[in-house]
């Protein structure tokens, strides 16, 4: 069939172009790295339709030999390969998605938390700009890049909310501001813009 003409190597170039144009820069960098460091050296010459569960299992074993028990990383690489093949199917470059494969068991380590008093002490020792940014992270749950790239046009008062342009698929979301965050943002706006 026509889909048999493309190897993972051939598909990866076009797939990375697609990722660069339709996904975030960080996603592109991560997928570029995973493809070039791990996936292409193993699967590069293979046709997607001929990748079996046994081959996927062999890949897991080889990666464990190479990098140790970094199971989360291996699972992410398999997801990247799965996404590439799914995209290739939609483009007519292969005929079938990858066979189902269970992720390697992985448990995230429990995070260490700061107490409320520790957070208050840290925020109390910051200048106004940094306090506002960290309160956006801590209270509103913004991602780091979202807090760093906030514009005043995205911050609204009465009602108090922040409009976030999400890097994932250019979607917008609305994040409510608590009274303490709203007060800090209003103070910062007055200091920086005079309004």
C-alpha cells in the first residue's frame, strides 16, 4: 500500500515541521531531542506499519540499558513515537497507528511543600514586581512562562481575573484573582503605569 513507502526517518522531518508550526516551542524542542537522541537511532529505518509490540518491548529494554530506570523519560519517548505515527496516518504516510503498549510503571516522587509561614516570609522580602509575579504563581496557579509574559491588557479588575493565552494550541483561559492578588496587581499597575 502507499503508506508503506515512508520510514520513521522520512516521516520525522515532516512531523517536526508540523510540530514547529502548530505546537509550542518547548514541545518542539522536547520532541526534536527525543526523536534525534533516542527514537530515530532505533526506529529510523523501520516502516511504522511493521512496528510490533515485541519491537516496542525491545526498545524499552535497550533504553533501560542506555539510561537506567528513567521510566518516565522512556514513556515520554514512546508517546512521542505514538504521536508521530498517528500524525503520519492522518497524512497517508502509513496505514495504521502503533499497537497498544503499556507504559512502564512510574511513580512521581512526592513534592516537598513550603509552609504558609515560609511563603509569607519569602513574599514579604520581595520587591513589588517580584511579589506580584510569585503571587500569580502561588495563588493563581499560573505557569512560569505565563506569569513572566503577562501584559496589563490581560489583567482585569472588577471583576478580578487574568486572561491567559495558553501556549498549548493557542487556547485562552480565565483565571480569577483573589483579593490579595488583585490588591498587589492594582498597586503594581499604579506604580508602573501611573493609572
